[in-house]
C-alpha cells in the first residue's frame, strides 16, 4: 500500500499533537520597595504578596536558584535573604555586602551580588560563603549572565563584562545614560534599561547598540528592572508604577499596575515553579522530543511512501 499525502498530513498532525508544547503560564516575581514586600503576578496579570516578613527594609535585586528558592538583596540591611518556594525565609548572607543591588546566579550555582556602596562584586558559594570577585567599579547595579558564563554589569555609564575568572573589560559605552536592569534574550542579545531615560537599548553580542523600545512606542517611563518570559516577551518595571510587557517586535502594553510598583528586581518561574533557564537557552523537553522523534519519523515516512508494500 502506498501512503498518500493526506495520510502523511494526518500522521504529522498526530505527532504534533502528541508532542505539543504545554501552554505557557510563567509567574513573575519581584521586589516592591514601596511596600517592602516580594510580590508575584500570574501570566494573566493577577498579583499577590509572596513574602512580607517585616525584615525587608529595601528589597532590591532578586534571583532564583535551580531549586526554585528566591534570593533577595536587602540594600539597607546589607543582607541577602532566601525564600523557599513556600515563602519560608532565612538569611543567606550578611557579610561582604555593602548596599547590594543586582543579583545573578551562574550555571554552577554561585550567587553574585553588585555592591553599590563600595563598587565591588561579591561572589557567594552555595553555602553562603562570600569572596571578592571584582573591585574598582563605578556604581554597579544590574547583573546578568550570558549563556557562555560571562557576567555583565550595569556600572556607571558603561556595561562591564567579566569572564568566569574575573577578568573585566568594557563591553559597551551607554552614551551618557546610567544603565540599570540587564537581561539577555534567547539569541544572546543584551537588553539594558535606563531609568534616567525612557528607553530600552538592545546590544548585539559584539556590543553594537540600538533602541529597542522608547516611551512613544511602548509606554515605558523611568524603566528599572527587566526580565524575559519563556516566549520572548520583555517585562519592564516602570518608574511610573506599572509593569510593561513588550513583545519581541517592541510593542508595549500594561501588564499590571497594582503590583511590583517601581520594582528593583524581576525574575520568572514557569507555572510549575521551576525557574526559567539561564538566558532562556535550554529548549523544553517536549520541543526536544518533537525534533528528535517527530521529524525523523516524518522523513522516514516520506521516503517509505514512495515504495509499494
């Protein structure tokens, strides 16, 4: 029997259905300095308080470890707090910190903190033991790792780049604007928020910059923290008290205006509470199955359909 094109199409539809990607329902977490809380917002924009302990004086940068624990920099108390997925708090680190702002994990599970107070970067191992990673910066704020393990720092009027060994260099000059939040997309482009101007700039891996979003096109105003969801949308904590969602094409809309007001740190998990991969580089298991199983099967059937059984 010879398989018709109709049969092949039907089988392709079956394979796509069998290995279809699950619906995305990412959850956005962030620090809220106005209420001294950590808030979370569902993919539909419904917000709630995740943690409010009375110990958070000035929550700033946030970051998830691979187990789904949330770490929060308290810039006034010079501490980093750790919250389990259930919201149970503990102190992760209280030494080696001086006005900590941005936080970021490397792929080995080390946590890096930008010390705005003494212009250093501190590195903490999984046990919370700190060591000096870099010094001599200007005014470090946002941190972000790319997929190859280099650390990028929003520092004064430049973006610094550090290798895993701590060797630093200037990645890009920012044209007189002080950078704040940093985030990488899945293609390795770096996005930079400037709270002093209503603009998000996009830098290629070679350090070539261009405007990605401005107030006129997206509604951002005094942007600070930024983060990507799993489908490539960029979320921006607006200085005007909103979180703006910007599509990959640069079109913005209000995501929420009642939570994460003027947030200094944003981070995502998926709907199961699993943190999104570093720089969104790792495909979902269903995607890998579809590529590994579905495509070879279709190619085999295409060849086989030319034969008579």
